[in-house]
C-alpha cells in the first residue's frame, strides 16, 4: 500500500565525489536545535561549523558538530 501523495514537485541532481570528499547528512533536528533565547542553530551555523573542521574522520566530525551544538544550546531543552 502506498501512503502519501505523488503529486509533488522534485528535482533530481547528480554529483561526482572524488577521493577525500565528505558528505554530511543530518536531519532538521540539528538545524532546529534551540538555545535558551529560543534561537535556532540554523543551516548557516552548520555550514560554518563544518568549514572549521580540518579532518575527514567521521568520529571527529560528529564530535566537533556535537560540541558546537551543545555550546550553542547551553543546556536548553530541545523539541527534537
């Protein structure tokens, strides 16, 4: 059984990855992390945080992103 609708617009993109390239996938919960002022972490902050990382090691990338989000949120209760 098919749920939902098939009446939506979408685009197909293609890209080529080279040796050493990294892809970072995340859910909206990351961009929607809140601080105590109820401000969102945002996609812009994700990109800024990723651009500061100088490694392709997945564990290090996740650790650094988690640290940035934790510092931003300052212990604020999250919805996601």
